């Protein structure tokens, strides 16, 4: 996959959440698990793991996934309660893809600031050449309280290029693509949060795709 020559323009979802082949896909901050469940149905040769620190939001989708196939059950899905800074050691070197879509709270702060501890945790579970995909959406007006509480930087392509990308690359993730996500593509992410945000023209959504380097 080649980096785009112009990262300042809007991008489509052509390269996002659509990586082919078999492997293990980890979705961190999975919420109600919609992304994991729907893509697991579409890609039976991949194994999907949804992780969230909040066990309550995982209860319904976990029960659904364990049903018989005729009733919506899936054999290639697992949901885990865990914080991103304390991911199970059993996941070490297993993830061929790691997705973080519309994070909030401490997870948002960690990925947007390039927290070293969190990046080490992501690197630890990543298999060689693992793809890391992060999608962040912030409304500078509606999210003012959260921005101030978390002391978040202004979200822009310049910030990605000059501050965030160097931190990810120092942690062992080569940034291969970044940009602003077209609003019309949000719903294609198959997440409940993405669909709820549609129609909010003031919310800027940026994405970053990186690949693990080294062994």
C-alpha cells in the first residue's frame, strides 16, 4: 500500500476497514460491537476480537455471538473486557489488524496525543506488518467540555503530520496514509457511533493508517 501524495484532501473508505486475507482483527473500544459482528459475518476466514473497558456494553452482543449460527451466532468472534493499557498477554503478536474507531475519553486522549504506554501496548499485540487504523471525530463546539477536560490538541492534518505521526513512527508504526474522511462515508464503518454522528457538518473526522515495522 502506497502513501497518498496529498493528505490534505478528503478521502473515501477504499483503504479503510477493508483489508483482505485471513488473520486476526482486533477492535479496541468496540462499544456495542457492531463493527466486529458485522465484519465477522462478511469475512468468515478472519477471527475478530472486540475489546472494551466497559463490560456492560459487551453483554448483549456477546450473548448474540454465542448463539447457534441459525440464530445469529458466529464462531469467529470473541469479546473481551480490558483496558487498552492492560491488554491480555495472550494477544501478544497476534493482531494482523488493529482498529480504533471514534474513541472517547481516556482512549481518545491516548491515541490523539500518541501516549507512549498505549502505543507500546498496541505494538505488543501487533503481529509483524500489522495494520493499525485509527479514526477520530471531534466537534470543536459540541465537544468543548471533553476537549478541555482531556486537554486535547486541535485536530488538523498539520497536527497529524508534525506531531502525531512522528510519535507513532517512534513507537514502531510506519504511517502509510492519513487524511480527512468524507462525511458521506461515515456510515460505511459499520459502527453505531459513526451513524449517530452523521449530519453533523462541524465534526471533523481524520484517519491514520500505519503498519508495524520490525519483528
